[in-house]
């Protein structure tokens, strides 16, 4: 994982940083979000983001980059992004619960009511909710449509 503040870090270090961030203001309310976006080049560059938002007081985020064989079908790409987010959210949820941190996790999907992916939203949202996570789409899916999007360029 990478962090603009902490540089390249391990998954375990990310968990420690999240714990420290929450311990600094335990009375605050937090949103934990996971989002993925991808961009095609000669391959598909995929960016996965874990964002911790302290409501009313900023936040921190971490990201990882994976390059995979080029995915040209827009539906397949959205399902791949969602699957990637679900994988990290599941691992993160299990780890944070062991640490006594249970705010719930929202998956942020880079799809909105306008555009080619709009018809897939009910299926994607249903899949995410069936896996036990909350779901946000555009314009509320900042982890995918803003943060991850920035690092796919």
C-alpha cells in the first residue's frame, strides 16, 4: 500500500495507522470506504483505495496499484473493480473487527445514473449489500470516482 503521508507501507502498518488515527479522536464518527477505479493503457491500471474519513475533521487514505491484462469491456471492468473492492473490504473488515474497530465499511463504485454503467448499478449494489457492505455510487463514491481516479491517470 501507499500513503501520501507515510509513503510505501505494509498492510499491517496501514492497520496500525488506522488504529492510531481513530485513537486520536475516539469520540468522533468515522466512515471507512473502499473504492476501485481503473484506466486502460496497453494494460488496465487498477487503483484500490482505503479511505478513513473523520466526519467534520478530515481523513486519511491509502492506495495500491495493480496492472492487469487489458479489460476492454466496460461491464467486465466494473465487475472487476467491484470484485477487487470486495476482496480488500472483506480482509479489512475481518482485521478491524479483531482490533475492536467496527464502523462498517462502504464500497464506493465508480458508476452513476448517467453513462454506460448505469444499467449495472442495481446488480452491483445488490451484490455488495449481499456481501454485508454499504454501497455508494456517483456522486457520493469519492474513494473510487475521486481518489482512485486521480491515481489511475
